[in-house]
C-alpha cells in the first residue's frame, strides 16, 4: 500500500473573489499545480493563487507592464518558446515573436515602452543567445549584444537607463551591465553568477552564485552597481536563485531549491526574517512582483488552488 497526495482544485465564479494588488503584497510566478506550467498570481498574505494562463502548453517567466495592465511571458503553445502578452482587461493573448528561434527571458521596461528578451534568432548554435528589445506590440526589434556567447536574463534598472544580464562571453558567465541601447557593456561580478535583478533604489544588483563567501550551494548576494561591496542577502541551507525585490523595497522574493522541488520564499528587509510562500510538492519559480492597483477576478481562464489543502488517497 502507498499513499498518493494530490492538490484539490476549486473552480470559482468571478463574483466570489477579487484580488487587488498592493505594492509589495502581490506576486506572480510559474507553477506546475495542474500538470503543466502555468502563470499564477497571489496575495502574499491570503495565499490564494489564481491561474492566469490556464493552457495545456507550458507558460513561464511573467514580467509586468508598469501599470499592471498586461504581462509578458514565454509560451510553448505554438511549438517553440515564443513571447506573448496577456491583456488583463479582456484576458486576451497576443504573440509578440513569431519565428523558429528560441525567444525567452522577457523583461518589461519601467517606462512601459520596451520588452527586453533573449533569443538565438541569428545564432548558428541553439545554446547561444543575444539580448534584444522590442516594443509591446513586437515591433521595433533591436539587437543589443552581438559579440558571441550566451547572453540571457536581462533586467532593467529602475530608471530604465541600464540593463543587467548574464553572459558567457567573458568565459565565466558573470553579470554584466550595459546602457539600454547596448553601449558601454562591462562586467559587474568577477565570478559566475545568475538571475540578476535590481534593488528598488537602483543602487545594487542582486544575483545568485556558489562562488562567493565559501558557500556550498548557490546563495543570494547583492553588489553595488560599480562592482564594489558584495554582501550576502540571507543564510539558508538550501540552494537559492532568482532574487527580486518588491517595488516598496520591503521584501525580496526568491526561489529555494530542495532536491527536485522549488518553492518561493520571502526575505523581510527590515530584519531578514524568511517566510516560505509556497510549499507544495511541485515547482514554483520565476517570481515577479505585480504593480499596485491591479484587480483580478477569476473567470473561465482562471482557477483558484487551495494551498495546503491536500487530499489523501490510498491506492494499491
């Protein structure tokens, strides 16, 4: 005899729940709660995730327009990774990229004019990518990196003037920085690192690495934009990745990896207290803070999943 655990999923009408985003209180993420990867949104206190994409193909990597009216994401629904946008007003999807390349890592600029992303569109080797920008309609595409290597995970500075990204062009996979037009590229870290994001005040870049401070697994660090004063963000025994600070600067969301499981945690900036936000047996990752003022109500495209409500069944 063995026990099998599975999630109880409850479908609700649109009149039963409205989720109002507050600054630093609402987060979106990728999760496999229903058998494939979808994008969810939840209040960090109520813990009621809403499935935004609800599609049989994998949807990942949400990034929000600054006014909360839409989010961009990566979807495999057309056979290869493409970047889409979902309009939160009419719940309609539109595809921004349309080619045989791999288009990933979207990041919406703070002024709402651009979406940065990584693509292997003009590369001979599928593993090599460059950083591009395009407008929210998929037009005015501009290539920002063109010197080789794998360039990925672009992250806009809060003022929109610079982009941090990871590159293997230097042979180590460090975090680099460039102007929003691709000029003045330079290294920020001197070790291999991943998942760069910016502090809310624009003074530091957060990242993950296992090559600093004698850590045994990947940990979270912050470094000043000029490359000085590296500091560790938290002391946790599990591998950590994908740090992202809330717009109000009060919390840092990150992904903790334990075996084959990934969960989202929060670090409170005031005292370093850690809160585990998700805790099911599957994968929750790519956290992104939702702009204040967004109101979400479930409809035919959305589902509520009850965290912690596990139904036990005995099978032969």
